[in-house]
C-alpha cells in the first residue's frame, strides 16, 4: 500500500489523492493480502523449510504458550477467589448499629412489603437480623443481606432503597462484593501482562527477523530485482510468520497446560479449560499473535525494502572472505588465525552486535524473571492487614487494647502521623546524615548544617510500643525503641523515603528538631515547593530547637515521600502543637486465621468502635490473595516461564551462526586451497567462539545489571512515588547462581554455535572429495 505522490497531468494541474483514494488503496491491499495464493505459498514454504524456520517455531510456541498460561492462571485465581468468597460468607452487605426503633422503622416502612416481591424486583435474595451489645452495653441490630448480584452497585441500591439510617449505623460490604473488585483487578493485571508480553514478543520476533533478512539478503535482492516492493515483501513475511503461529497454535496450548500444571499446587486450583476451548479466547489469541507479527515484521521489511537490489545482491558475500587487497592483510603467519578473526569481527561488527543483543536478551529476561519472582515471594510473605478501621474522630487507645483479645489476631498497626510541613517544623541534619535527600534540603541557621521538612512526626505510646516490641508491628534495626519513652530527649528515626533508604543516621547520633514559636513576615503556604516554604520560614520565623539523641532506627513499614521521626507524647505535643489522634487501624491476622475468626473480629470491632464518628470498616481483599496463592504457586510460574524464555537463547545462536556458517564455506575452501590445514581452520573457529563467548559474557553482565536495576527501581521506588502499590518494600536480590546460569548459557551457546558450522563444512568437504574420487575411478 504505497503512498501515491501528487503529480502534474497533461494540463499541468497538480493532482492530489484524497481520502477516497487512500481507502481504495487500503481495500486493494487487504484484498491482495488475504489472497488464497499468499496463504497457500506461506504454509507450503514454512512446512517444507521447517528446518530454516525452527527458531521461529520455537519462539512462537513460547510466545503463544505464555499468553495461554497468563490467562489460565488468571481464570484459576478468579475461581479460587470466588470459592473463597462462597466459603467465607453468604451475604453481600452488612448494616449494623441500628437501634430497635430504627430497625422497626426500616422493616415496617419497606422490608415487610419487599418480602412479598420476587428477588429480581426487591434486589435481594434473603436477609438475616441479629442483635448484639455495643461498647456502651446498648442493644443494637445487625442486618446481613444476600443480594441478587455481587456488584457494588447493588449494595448501594439496597442501602438507599430500604432507608438504613441512623447516627451510629455503618454499612460494609462482605467478601462476596469485595471479590467483584478483585476479579476486575485480576483481569486488568492479566491484560497488562498480556500487553507487556506482546511488546516483548514483538521485539523478539523483530530481532529474529532482522537476523533472517541479513542472512538472506541475496535472495531478497533477487525478489526485489524482479519487482517485489514493500507490499509484496510484507505479504510474504507476515504470512510466513502467521503460518508458523497457526501451526504452533495447538503445541503452544499444550505446552501452556504443562506450564500451568507445574504452577498448580492444590488448595482449590484447577485447570480452567474455558480459556483454551472458548471461541472468543481462541479468536483473541489469534488476533493477538497476528498483531505481534505485523508489529515485528513491518520495521524489518521497511528497512529491507529501503535498500536497492544491487546493494543486496552484492552483499551475498557477508562472510569473512577477504575480497580485495584494500581490506586484506597477512593471512598466514603470526596473524593467523587470531588477528584474522579479530579483523573479521571488526568488519562485521553490526552483525555480531545484532546477534549478541538478540541472544543475550533471552538470558537477561531469565535473570529479570528471578528478580520478579523474588518480589512476588516478598508480596506473599509480607504482612498485610485483612481489614482496616477508620474514624474521623480520634480512637481512644483503651478501646484498641480490647482488640488484643481477638482470636487469631497477630497485631494492630496504627500511627499518628503529622507532616512537618503542616506544623511548620523542620529537622536540622549534618550533610552526612542527609545523604541522598541533600537535594531536598536547604541551608539551616546552624553553620554547615542542612534543614529538611520532608518528614512526619509519629507519637509513640506505651500501647504502640507493646505492638512493636511484642507483636512485631515495626522492625527495630538499631537501638532500643523504649528509650523514646524513658528519656524525653530521645527520638527514633525511619530512614526510608519511597521504599528506599535515603538517610545515613544511626543510633547515638544527634538531631535538632525545630518547633515554630513565632512567625515574622507572611509566607505563601499555597506554594507546592516545600523547600521554598522552608527557606522562607528559616529566614522570617522564630523557632525553639530541641536537641535529641537517636535512640533507635526503625522500619515503620510502608513509606511515602516522607521519612519518619518517632517521639514521645510530650515532645510530640511541643513539636506539632497537637495531640496524636488515632484515626485509622490496620488489623493483621495470623497466616492460619480462619474466615470465622476474621468475621468474628469484624463483629467485635464494630461493636467496640461503631460509636465513633465516621466509623468505617474496609476490606483489603488479603483473604482472596492468600486463597489464590494457596491454589497455585505464582513464584514457580514466573520461574518456569523465565526458564522457557532462556531456552530460546541457544536456538537464536544456532539459527544465526549456522546460516552465517554456510556463507563462510567459500572462505573455508579458499583458505584450504591456499594451504590452511584443518587444524588451522579449526583454530580459527575456536578463536571466533572464544571471542564471541567473551563478548557474550560482557553483554550478559551489562544487560542483566541494567534491566534488573531498571525493573527494581520502577517497582520499588518509582511506582510508590506516584502513589501506586501497597507500600511493600522489596530487596534487590541478585543470586550468584542465576548470574552464573546466564553467563554459562550465553558462553556455551556462543562457542557451540560457532564451531558446529565448521564441523558441518568438514563433512560436506569430505563428501565432495569422496564423490569426486568415485567419479574419477569410474
């Protein structure tokens, strides 16, 4: 579908082509592209030349099997989460805190009449009513309803339609409704993963196809000499790749089943056959593959078609054959074979760089897969809350203490954060202590010191200290956290900002904390730049300074764009001008906690804290994640997929080097005719393999380090800085055995793929000699 340029007709008028002409051209191209002749020739070519397309067969089996495996895992996780919701509860929405009069009003006003209607008309299947005593020993009523749909919209309709209102009434949705969000999130993740795999697959096919076009320049030059342009080359190349994808469709599906079965580990997991047998999914897989083929083939064909036929035909000798004295040098003697092969490497550097990049990419992806698998393992082991509690007014600590008796509860995590910016405070640090946050600091009033307001104050109470020391709500890296309460001039510090340790502070160090005493000139607090606000405060305001000793270095769990300074209640009041109000709680349960225990805990929390203004329970969906993870091993799935990707690397080496070896046969015959023995030629290929192996090691180390660092930064730091993620902090793990495997595979494949063409040439030469000897004898 070439672009038709404007031209001048016989009347010397400029003729331009409009939208209608473009549509007609597109229709002509599509009709010609889907011609039966193209399809027939493509399938015949890839079947007869299966050996030459072996690497594409392997690549497309891998690409399509990863697609199927992602969706099999997604469907299996959705089934496990729904089964968890079914086993956990038989209701969608809970309304509690109703007084006797409020319940009677709701029942007599609407529910009594709705009971006579069909479920589809009234919006619910059934409901139950129970009574309980709240913290003030008052009778309250709880209504739990099973709705006609798990959609959150149905829960909102139910509460609005039947008028559940009251000062202490709270409405929460159960796992049956929460799973609606989790299913949507699971499918969204599968779509994003599929898109990512599509991009990666397109890059893989593009690199492979560039290697193929480089090896068959002479053939493509002949096609183009007889009139084949971009459109014809695209038709041929695209249909060849699509034919390979169709032929590998069933093997890829079977291979994906094998991968999925390796991922399963019981606990409710099952093979979602609908992913393989449903027509929409099959059509989607074919369209996905065709899209990848087009995206990968078009750039390669465009580059090829931009060359002239003469240039492609003259490139037939893309080997080490030295064709003229201008590029020749001493062949025999000291320079052979090492310097000879080094010269060839320099002359063919573009080819070798392309092959190294394509082959090493697969081992690099294997190493990156190990990193992602370790991150996924961290997510499984990270202690996330099963549900949260929020209240607009501060929750009394004495009420929180009652929750410690809940069966199966591991600990309650809470904090009283107040941003230093909000209370016009700042901390004075040495430049060594500020370390990598130095760019976010300003010069302090004290000489040689810097000031920062990029932190938050947290009030430490006896109850919170108990949760930390006894139940492990925080991690104490250095020092004694209890010293913050025993010594008024002691504080604790968390060093993390956006999941990265940014400060260099240790137990025993000294900090200076500033509290605002009076403001001089007015300051524009609407400015978003914290550093500008702090610099104006230091210049125009008066502060009271408190010198404190760092008694402990702690890890408070999830971090945002501020580090934490933990102080006693007295110092907290002096620095912030307010008392710490607990407005949110996170309840973390033991790994073996049952649904019954968690549901009972929700009832206890509602009864104890339901009277607080703005009280609300929030489900985190942690139960569903644990249920889905128990049915399959996501970590194993990532590792198996990474191993499958790595196994393509040797195929790329063989594909590129065997074809390249055929081109060197002329060179071998010439060198042999000039007196080079087999031992000399063998040394030449061994040197070539050694050079490639060394370069493969370098490329592997560089690519692996860069890609792993990029992935780690993106997931651990960049996404949290944008507000995404759940505050999980990951460790950068670079296992030596994984790196050793990457280097070993790349090096071994480089040597073997380089030496095999020589052995093939020796066999071919010996066969020719025997054939010639037999002909002479006759």
